[in-house]
C-alpha cells in the first residue's frame, strides 16, 4: 500500500541545514498497521508529513496505492490518505461546529449526501448525532479526538496517518481511542501509519515498527521481537528499558547515541 | 547533612479543601485530602482535573484568587502554614519548600541568562555576595550533571534543550537546600531516556540530602517504579494510598481501572479494558461503593 524509499528531508540551507530525515525506507502492506517510534527530533513526524504531502522539500521515492507521488498531490490522493493530528485542541477550528468541520471535506471532494455521511461518521466514532451542532469547546479532549477521526474517515480513505493521536489525552481516554482505532481498522480494512514516542502504544497498535533516531531508522522489526524484549540495536534496547519504568541502576548505563 | 528518617513527618495535611466560586456555583477542586510526608518520595497520581496539582499549590499557598484554601491542619515543621503571614510564607517558599513545574519553557525567564537566574534564587534566600553565588551556582549545575557548566551559566534558556532546561529548574529549586521539594509533572515534557536521567538526579539528591519529595504525576507506572508511597486522587479526593511497590495489588476499582487501561510493551494488543466511572468514587473515598 505504501512504499517509501530513501526519503530524505533537509530544512534550511548551507551551514544552517538540518537533515531531519536521512535515507528512510519502509513498506506497509494493505490493511497493516505500521509504527514509527522515536524521541523528539528523531524525524518521525517529518516522515509522516512528507508522506501525506504537507511537506514539499523531500527527495527519494514515495509510492502510495501503486502510484508514484510527486511534490504536489492530486485531490484523489487526499481522499485516499487522511491524517489525524496529536492535539485535538489545535486541530479543530474553535468557531466551527462539528457539523461544519465534517461537511467541509465532503464539499471539497464533491461527494454529495453530506447529511447521511456526517451521521454515519459520527456513529462510526461512537458519538451521538446530537453532537453535530456543538462547538469544540463544548467537547472533552476524547470527544474532540473522535471528531478529528470522524473528519478523516468521512472521505472513506484507505490509509490513516496518525501523529501521536493519544498523547494529549488521559490514559483512560487513550484506551478508548486506541480501541476505537483498532475497531475502525478492522471494520474498514484501513492501513495505519502511527507515529508515537510511546513504545507501549506502538506495541499495542502495530504489527511492524521502525525505531528512528536523529533522522535515521535504527532498526525495523515485527512487534513480537519488541514484546519479547529482544531488539537488536543498543539504542532500541535502551529506549525499551527506559519505557519500562524507573530503574536507578539502569540509568547509569545509559549511553548517548549519534 | 545528617537527618534521620524517623524524626516525624515534615509536612502534615489534614482535611484540605480548595474551592473556587464561579458563576455556576462553587467548584471543589480538592475535597478533604489528608496525608503526611516524611523524608521520602511520595507520589500523587491522578488524571486531569483530579486535584493533584491544586493540592501541591495549596501547600505553598499558591492557589490563585478567587480560590479558597481551607484545612483542619497544614503544618510544616513547627509552622502552621494556614496562619503565618505572607512575609513568613515567603521565607518558606523556595527556602524550605520549593516547587518544580512541568515545563521549563514557561518557568525560566527567557531574557535572563541561566546563571543570573540561579544566582538570584541563591542570593534572595541567603544574601550571599555575587562571587559566592556564582561559585555555588556552578557547583549546582555540576550536581544536576550539566556537562559544561561555564557555558550553560552564560547561556539563555532558548539555547538549551528541554532536558537541560528542566535540570536547570531543578538546580534553581535545590540551591537554597529546601527540606521539601514539590515536583509537579517535572519530567512529562521530556523524552523517556532524559526523563529517567532527570529522575535519577532528583532521586540522588533526595537520598543524599535527606529531603522529602512530593512527586505529582499522571503516569502510574513511573510513580510505581520511582516513589516510596503513592496516593491516587480522583475528583478531588484520595481514593487509595499504598506503598508504591504494592500498586499492582491496588484494591480501588478506579486504580485498577487506570492500571488496566495502560497499553503494555510486553503484552499482546487487543481490546484494552475501558474505565467505567462510578459516581460513588467521588463521594466515597474508601471505594466501598465500587466493590
């Protein structure tokens, strides 16, 4: 479904140039869920932004659903690939009702039957149709993220790109959203690319994952290897160790990785 | 500094209430919380809106107006924090109880060098001369494991990473050598490895100086592995208190629900149990209604 080869992204010029992503390659089959894990500045979100066309300055090759993608994306691409962002407080227009947020993609893509689609999308994400005429400030964080997911799903995409979809939420709400995403993936045969700093979330959601550090993929592996605690690279092992909780003795063994 | 762990609690809080009058009636952010802190690491865990941060602020009398703080007792050492005047309170804040906030981006002054800010924290409380303060600040930067203290001393906050910023906050809070440190989500803006390194610094300082620590966090696993004791807060109340190591055996349905809703690296995916909130938890701190 998705094939990324030698993707590189550089910001700035000359001596100020920052190589945010360097020669990243991965493949995601249709219906799979792929995770990109890393700490801040590892380039994981930049990969996602290049993939969905939010960035134009990249080199390499991106193929989605059999089509080689250029710097500008056709409208059909955005019907196929939709994105959900981290912060549901920032990604919904504060002065637009849920109804307006959901009608806009329908109108842009001239899909027709907005009423039916909006109600179906709200039902899909577990919100009552009465939420249609509410404003974001009348919703909790979890409800807002459900609206953001509904907005992505209303175009019936085949790929959902998820950028830290639950890191702004409380753990009990996170569990609800993760369950919802898994249910939607099964129901609609969606392909996921999930970016997160949280190894547990990625281990829970994904079949395969790639660990990134300083713009490069450190290693890619099936989730079983992570669960068994057997990543190959020292960087990944350290990340896993740190994710399991505080251990005074382990901290002294931490290394810097370049 | 030699302090014995059994010289009584540093801080005792009994029946603490924080109320905010609003147009729609009174909002009770903290409702009858009581606990004691000795020279140990006490964790306070809860979700957003549980009242955990307000509890920390109430101890330092930092609850913003129009909030009201009431308590049966709020004692620190020999002081009654409810009664002493503002001048006496200023001597407690920073000097004897200090607080580290979540995000160094907002807690550090962007137009002052790091060194001047740490110096100020020391000189305000001790009246030391500039040269002495500088020497002490550099020493403190080394204590929080800043590799190049001279450079960082001269740097502005925007020139430093988040992890460094948070270490500087910790240096600043520890330089007056307080008896109690209140850390409100001190590491949640940091990457997980940096988070562990910053916690190790706090841990070592608590151990070597015999300080008390109140560690406020939303992260159950982290608190369970880092603290000695844990209080779980829900809707302004403490619903459960236990030894951190015994958290996996927690009995209250809210604590159990929170623990269950965490995805884990070492467990296969599938449906996560979703927390079903029982209105009785808000009124019945013992959790008998949920059992």
